[in-house]
């Protein structure tokens, strides 16, 4: 590899090349027929391809064994191979080998398909935070092409004399590779008659740039216009990878672009199971979360960046295994459907809370989504049936202003389909300023009176609920529908029982609510 000026980078490169060469050394004892049979198998089985050609990546010295690719790795490889014209965002948690697969394994797998007479890769462009960063990432591909003995034995010598520079090289069979920093002009980028057909944007966002909305908007435009325009009229694979560190980010903007395929992988599934179980145990993930802290863990490993507010603190969010529903003194399901019936705008919220004789308040279940009214209504009915099926009773409340709204038609329609109507009561109190009401109940969290359902810890609705709670601050422009519904449920629970040590001042109730069961 020529023209490496930085001594540290040069040493890294030399060590990497030695590692690749040593790990892939072998003495072939196959006949040409046996070799072809093996190659055909490896090209058809992505996991086997990775394990055979890249043992230096898959072997984990700490565990003392190889770590197989996860199902989401295999699904991504298949999606990319089978979709020649692909626009995709792979929003994977930190440590989930997104760069390794998208920058190294999958491009070399696609390139190897030329063995079958099908050329899947002509020009690859790897985009990083800077040109140097992109060159460093691309050097891993270059090391494999130059020193991977297994790959060379099966697919031929890769180095092309006279065209093997840092961040810009062409293999002996005419496949070109380019490194590009964010914001650099990709216009006119091509090799002979081929324009880029595999562009991968790797971790474009960082903690500094996401603080500047203006820069994010300009960089998003650059990705959509100049960079995407480097493809031949949109033909080719256009891929972005990273974990969601902020909702003010290019990754967030591109993932919310129509027609873009989005693969989102968190370290834990909604059921709390480890997504890449071959790499981590549940105990290791728990230890990781304990050390990182709630906000950092959500940002780096759950694709759930939380903007710190001024009312609630992350250390006040407590989880525990909740008791049977029949243990609660009272259970309230509070519904805040927002004023829009579409899937956009505000979130529709339905929060199930319970109070214990001891004074603890438990957040049992949450529905918090930008969705249709009918989706929320179905969840409310399902929740009601679940609580009753557990032998417990509950009260359901809806802000009085919605009681004459057309959304009641949705409840009636669902009720007719199920054979009964829900007993919904109106919350008639005269509400004061929303922020003041929510701030008034925050001492309950601070004094350890509030617990969240441990079984719901990784559910998307509960994650959004906690995110909105921790983001609360005066004058905020973000969503606060979840905390607003929480306050409504807590007010009603406390109205029935004043056993708690803290009674929030959230306004006087002007009209009593009669039980409409």
C-alpha cells in the first residue's frame, strides 16, 4: 500500500496485513472439482463465507471461539445481494459489526459473485466523517484484497500494478474502490464506463455535529443530492450505517425518507432478549447498562437518544418485577388520544397505572405511538381484556373534551365487533398549565415512589414514554403526550387514595367523576 505518510497509520496497516496473511494461510489439498464445489457453497451461504475467509474477524480471543453472524447480519446480506437498486439505512446498535459487514464482508462477497459469471460490484465508494477516516476504513478492504490468502487462492490475484493507492485503488479485474470524506464532492467519480454502484456511508454523524441543526440539514442535502447523484440515475446500492445518537442527525433524516429500507437492531429485543446472543449474555448487557447509565445505554445500544430535560433525572427511572394485578388498590387506564386522527403529529397515549397500599405507583403498560385512532382503540380494548382476564378491575378515563369527539365512534365500532362497550368516564377537571402539572408530580419519581414494569422495559412504547419523560423542560418543542397521560392517571389514583408521602398540587377538581360501570 503506497503513500502512507502518518507513521501510526502505517504501523496499523502493517500489523493488519500481517494478521490477515497469518490467519488465512493454508495448504490446499483440494482437487479443482472439490475447490469449485466448496466455493459454490460459500457463495450461497453468507455465514459460511464470512467464517471461511475472515477467521481473523470472527474469532474472539476473550471467549476463545468464533462468533457466528447473527440473523440480522444474514438478512442484511441477502437484502443487499437480492436488491441491486437499494436505498437502505442499517441502524444497528454499537458493537454489532455494522462497519465490518457493510464495509468489508458484503462488498467482498458481492465481488466474489463474479466467479458465477454475475458481476455485482464495479465501483465502491466508502464515505466517512473525514477523508482520513474513510481511507482508514477502506484500508481494511485493501488489506484483505492484498493479503487474504484464502480469498486470493479462490478468486485470483487482486492487486493491480500502478493503481494501488491510499483510499483509491483498482483490482486486477477492474473493480474500483474510493474513500470520500463528508462534504467532499463526488461529482464525476467513476472508473472507465462505470459509475459507483455500491456507496456505503459509515457513521457520518458525531456528537459535535448533531448539536447544529443547520449543519445537519446541509449534510442531509449533500447526501440526498451530490452523493446519491453519484449513482447512475439511482441505479446501485446506496447504504447508510450507524447507531442513532440523535434525532437531529443525518441518519435520522435519511431513515425517514420515503422508499428507504430501514433495518433497526438494538442490543435487546422488545422482550428483553439479547439480539446477538452468540456475542453477549443477558448478564453482560445488564452490566453494560449499569456502568453506562440509562441515557448513554439508550443512545448507544438501543437507538433511543434522549435529550436531557430539566425536570426528571435518569437515575429516578426505576424498574421492578410487578406483583399480580389483584394486588393493587386501584388501577387506572388513562387515554390521551391527541386531537388528530392521522398517523402523524402528536402521539396517542394510553397509560395503565396502579397504586399499592404501600403508596408505590407502578407504570404497568404503555401505548405511545404516532398512529391512527383505531390502532389505539384496539390496544385499549386488548389491555382492558388482559386486566379483567387477570381477575382485576380498572377504571378507564378520557379527557372530557374528547367525550363528544368523533373518536368515540371508533370505540363504538370496536365495541360492536367485540360485543360490548368499554366503560369510559370523563376526566372533567379544569387543567392548569401542562408543564406545571407534570413538574408537580416529579417529586414522586425523585422520592422513589414510582416504578416501571421490568417486563416492559424494552417495549417500544415504554422506551418512548421514558424518553419523553426525561426530555421534559419548560418551553420544550418536543412531544410530551406520554408524561401528560401519566400525570392524568396519577392524579386520579391519588384522588382516590392519599396514602403517598407526596401529594402534588395539580389544581382543583370542579366536578366529581361518577363511576360509570
